[in-house]
């Protein structure tokens, strides 16, 4: 099956007379009638569930579905994208070590590094991932690479395959946050990554109504990540997992439409009033276009960003004048939204770090929805106009 068909069926083992839509197994615990049975399931010798902090049908279905879509042996679903990143890191690098990462990372991942991992003894080596020689140098003695397929918020791409090759030569595992690209547009494990993680809160769920995460990869690493998740209690609830699987079924349709809308909007905004820069990976003529087309042959996703002249007042004016688009600190729902990285996702970085990243007071991140492209473009142009 093509990924578009696989998303519709992934994780669902249909049997005769079973409901076509998977039931929600809304339970904290399962009953057993003998100790031996329980022991066999708890040891992992027999498939089954006994306590929903450890595993549950709906949560397992989400993990299996994303693993299947990414061509991974196994997956673990968690209570959030941050939990997916945390258990992924602790599976690959359980003891403090240097982590190689680009400055271009979701702000929450930086907070995890700064406020949790660095106090525990990890160090962070920040490198420009478009400079492969610099990456090679930073890998010496490192324990892990962390990066994003398409970065939040300025939608930059790096040569993931080359980075994974360099990391493999140095024996360093690679964790890729694939949230922005989704398993439909990129499958990092096929490019050599060790683990791929998602904030399923975003495109996988797709309707801004749940918080969840998924980490997929080889069976041993996922076993370690799942053990960590159950010890830390970063458990996903059955209903959220059910919603995320429901969202996954339409991911291929949504991501195709959003990719087309994002590209059309990026092109339209290039000449719009107060816009001094537009970021979209495959924007014709942009420096990243060729690399992005190679990495993301089926589309570059629904995220874009613009730089507005005039800083915060211009941004506030835009928000005040929108008729359809909303300001919201998340992304990837069916409706078009904008966010302001300085005030939201990257608020915990220093102004110097934000400036180094290219995040300014006038930077606006846009999540293209599934509305008609003409309506999205019209709303932006009227809101930016004089
Ligand atoms: N990774 C990326 C790229 C994100 O944009 C986010 C959230 O915005 C996360 C991870 C964290 O996900 P969650 O909010 O589900 O914990």
C-alpha cells in the first residue's frame, strides 16, 4: 500500500464481526482470573494489557499505526510530544553525554535541554546543520544527535541523509522530530535516523483537540522508551489515543491540501505590504528549494513563516484585522492559525538566541489549514493591507 492508503488502515487488525471503528477501551485496569496469566502478560511473554499506565489497546493502536507508517519495528505513544522526545532521548542516551543539535529547534525542546537535561549532566553542542563539516567535528565523543526534519518556526531543512550517515560513521544515534513533515512527507528512519518522534497534538491528531506524542524506531530502543514512559507515568489516555488514530486516517488528505495552501500563501505573501521575508522550504528561488525538494518530494507541509516590518505593532494589527484566521500557540489543525514565536513557542530563549535563529519581533509563524487557498490568501492580504 502507498502511505496514503496505509494511513487509513494502519494499526487496525480487523477480524470477522469486529467493529469497523475501533472501540474506546476506557479502563485503567484489566481483570485476570489467574496469577500465571497475569505474570505471563506482565513479563511480556504473552500479548495483552493489565494496567493502562503500562499499555492499553487504543494507545498501542496509535503507536503501531505510526510505526507502520514510518516503516519502524515498533512505537510507543505518550501523553505529549515533549514526553515522546524525553523518552526517546533517555532510550538512546540514558546517561549524561554531549548532545549535538542545531539552534533551530522547537523552543520546548530547548527548555528540556536547559532545565532538565543540562542540570542532570548532559551538555549541548549547537551546530549549524547546513555545515556538514561542523556536524562531523561536533560528533566526536558525542552521545546523541537531535534535530527536526523541518524546523520550528522557520521551516529550515538540512541534509538529513548526510547527517545520519556522518552520525553512523561516528556510532552516534540520531533522534529526529518529524512533527512538521509527518510520516506522509518524510520517513526519517529510511534516511538513517534511529528514532523518529512526533507531537501527535499537531498533524497526526489534526483537529487541535488532543495532546499526544509518538516515538518510533527499532524494537529494543522502543522497549527502553516504553519502560521509561511507564516509570515516569507519561501515559496517554485511551480517548486521546482513539482521537489521534481517527485523525491519522485523514492525514494524507489534510497534508496534501495544507502543503498546496502553504505554498500558494507563501507565493502570495512575497509581494504583500509590510512583508520583508517569506520562509517556505520549496519556495521557488529560495536557497533551500533544491534540498527541500529532494528531502520532501511529495510536498513541504503546511507550515510557513513571514517576517513583518514594524515588529510587534504590525503583528498586533494583523491579528486585530483577521476575519477568518486565528492566533493560537499551536499548529496543524484544520483551520489556518498564526503564532508569534517570540511571545509563544520561543519565549524561553534569550533575545540573542532568538536573533541568531532569525526570530524577530516581526516573525509570524503560519499553519495553513484546509480552507480554500483563495480565502486564506484574501484574509492575509486584507489584514496586511492599508
Ligand atoms: N516538537 C515540535 C516540532 C513542536 O512544534 C512541539 C509543540 O509545539 C512539540 C514537539 C511538543 O509537542 P507537545 O506540545 O505535544 O508536547
